[in-house]
């Protein structure tokens, strides 16, 4: 009777998964603290309480570890964006809830957006597959948000606009506001200022995108379409 391969046993798989998770948790902290260029594999290994060799067994090096951290952050961000697609909201509110999802994700995970902006140097064959998955995942998120805009247009709640162009503009604008936290003194903004700025952006989006049917005699939307809030995924 053949014996079970210990390298492929469920117990071994769980052990590998725990080790990989510990390495990624540690890497997220080190990359956030030191940046990509300043992060060292030895620092990640020390914080994860594993050997340097263990990191190379599970990953192909610093860039590979970094890209897996980015991919994990994108998956978490996707969960926040999915929460904004609440069927209890009107089609236009789902678009506005996407802005709240950006804000909630930033406040709950303030370092996560940084990973997308960190320079990482030249690519490698080993990391190409992960990079492709990240590009595809970002593309899917943009397409899903554009589909929410299209649904609001079809429902007669939003002006007819090019949904993908608006999506790209909002993606860049929201990320740009969050990036202000890294500006030098005098230009840097606090999390409270980021929150207030993104709240203003949501108000402007509502007032600018809403169709004529949702406006009062002054041409304003106001509380006819309240700005929605979303909860942290898994909360409550």
C-alpha cells in the first residue's frame, strides 16, 4: 500500500500556507516601513520568524514577495468594492458607494495603496505571471465599476457619459488624493483631510452625474439621493 507523500499531505499544505501568510504579513510591514528599495529579505525573515532560505523556497526573491503582497492587497480591495454593489442601493448610489469603498479601504489599510505606486525596478520571467494577474485584476475592477455607471445611466439616474473614461478619471483622482499623504511638509495632508476631500468628491460626483429627473427646481440633487456608506467587508 503506497504511503502518503508528506510533501503533498493536507497537513504539509496547511503548514506551507501558514508560512507563506506569515512571510507576506511581515513583508507588508517591512515594505510599508522601508519602501521597496529599502526593504531587505533579512528584515522580512526576521519579522516573519523564518529563515532567509525559507523565503526563497516559497518565493523567488524580494520582487516576487512584493508582487504577492500587491496581489493580496488587490484582492482585499476587491472585497471592499464588491460591498459597494449592495442591491439595496439605487444604481446611482452604487456608483457613489464605490467612492466610499475607496475611502474605507484607505482608512482601514492606510499602506495598501502605496504598494501599487512603489517603484520595483526591472521585471523578471518569474514575476511576469504575477504582474499579468495584477494587471488583469485591476482591469476587472475598472470594468466592474464602469458597469455600475452604465447601470445608473440605463436606469435614468445618471447623465449619459463614457463610463470607462469616467472610471479612469475617478481611479486616478482618488488615488492621487490618497497619495498626498506622502507629500513633503506644506503639501502633505492628514487622513482627516483625505476623508474630507473624498467626501467632497463624492458630493461633486453625485451633483454632476445625476440625471435631470433626480434634481429639484434649483437643479440640485441633495438628499433625494443620500450619499451611501458601506461597512468593512465581513463586519457585522
